[in-house]
């Protein structure tokens, strides 16, 4: 790990006053940052004030460190850590951003391949770019990690200016902050970033109490469809197990990795994550990790990994070695709802894309990203594209809301 102090960010301003009480550093490895100091910026009640689960695990030091230590990001991956750190005069970490220099656009789930291709055809170099995100994780969470206190606004302004300084120093074409809380997206828009809107599908507990209570809220035809899918998924002698925290053994991880690799190889050609990272995540996050596994004839045949926040269940990777009708829906969607209801969680986030989730009670919600592009010509073209894209997303959202499977009140 190397830390480079004194990256010049100019004099960021907050409320018109110059900010000079901070030092900006860039570190090429999160292991050089004190975990407690990082997490004081990344998680807690102040994160909850952004409308985000205050125990969202993905920007925690433990999660990001597991990715680096396992080699899923770093040398040879196209994800080079360049985390920004803002320290006050006493050397206390007051703000940070999980930033990476990227040489491709894979593993982000907010697609800019078309921008890169257009810029290349025009004679420009789109890569490297500065990516502020959690690698391979399309879950909303804070990207400007700011310790609460009277200087929080100034620290955030310094962090944003530091991102622009990093872009200039590295010759990057652009800065991308993806899956932002709406408040940070709005603040970045005020700072001159281009704003993008997309959507995911989340399940929200409306006081159902049980899965049957949830089904009772659906139109009769949708209710019957889900009951049939659940019955068919558990045919052929399939049973479901929830395995959590210290109950997860290395044998469980071996099986799950086989599922993940088999399915990922068919979808993407090469899965992003390696076997080691799952063991590291299990060890680092403990009871916040849940495996939902399907067993048939004494052997596991499919499964999904989930992460548990304070009020949200985050569904992530799924895989299988046997194909069974509706088993993916059962493991990833219906069992996730069952677990959330049983443990007092009010939201299930089941990953990116997937309009098929709509008929299974998952609602469309907006997701937000912000983009700062150095080349004026490319910036104008992207701004025009985003305006047209937003109109399309809004129109689709209206159609999807009208297609929700819930009963209509007289």
C-alpha cells in the first residue's frame, strides 16, 4: 500500500468560504487505513439519515478489504485502488471515497460502454477513468463517506475537489459515482456533475407479517401463479436451507463457488469473483452473511449469497449446477422475502435489472449516478444522451407502476 499526501485539489469552497484545514491523500490499498476510522465515515446513523441502511455492509472496511486481499481488485484486474482520504489538522480521517482507476467498464452495472466507444472513434482515450463505487455490487450506498460533525459539508466539498484533482493528475477522462443515495446525487449535480437515473426492483414490507399476508395483497391470478411456482420449484425432492454466519463451513463455500462459477461462466464468460473472496467475506462479516441453498438427493445443487443490513436484505450472487423450473425465483426472491419477514427486515434488494421481478411483488425504484467528464465535446454528447434516457426511464417507470400485481382497491 502506498499513500500519496498533498494531492492538490485547489481550494474547495463551502458556503463561499475557502476550505484549508484539510489534507488530501490517495492510498493504493485500503489495508493502510484504520478500519475504525474508515467505518466512522462509512456507516452509522449519519448514513441512515441519507435514507440508506445504516448497516449497509458494502462500503465497510471489511468488505472492501476482502476484495483487495483476495485479488479480485488490484493488479491485473483493471480495478486499481486509488481511495481518497481527507484528514483534518490532527490527522483524523474525516472523509473518504472508495475510488478506483479503471481500464475497462466491467463489473459496474451502470453502463457507459457506448460513451467509451464513441470517444474512441472520435480519437480520444476514455480509459483510465475514475470509478467511485463498490466493485461488482449494484447496491445503493454512500460514495462520499463523511464523518458527521460541524465540518462535514466542508470535508465533502474537499473530497469532491479531490476527485477532480485525481482525474487531472492521472489523465483520466472522467469520474463516475454509481448507485448513490439521492441526497449525494443532488449535491453532485449542484457541483456540476451530470446526473443519471436508472431503476431496480426492490421488495418492500407493507406490514404483511407473513408470506401469506404478502400474497393476500396481490391480485388473485398473481397469487395463484406464485403459489404454483413455489410448489413446482420444490418438486423433485428439493429442500431449502438457510445457513448463516458461523454455520457456514468451507464445504458450503466450495459448493456455492461451484454454483457461482458455473452460472457466471455461462453469463459473462469469466466470473468476477474468485473462491478466496467468499471465505474472506464470511470470516470478516460473520452473521451478516446468509447462504440460501437448495439441496436434492443429499447434495446441494443451487444457492444464493445474501448480506444482511439493519433493515435490508441484499441479494447478490446466484448459481446452480442443476436446472429446475422456478428454482431461481424460489431461492433468490421468495426465500429472501421469507427471511426478511422472519427477521424484521423491511426491504429486499435483489440486484440489478430484471423486470420479471415485478410480477413477483418487487417494486420499481430509482437508482442514481453522477458523472464528471473532462472533454467538453464528450460532456455535451453525454448530457444530451442522459436527457433523452431520463425521459425514457420515467415513461417506463409509469408503465411498470401500472403493471404492479397488487390488488386494486374499489
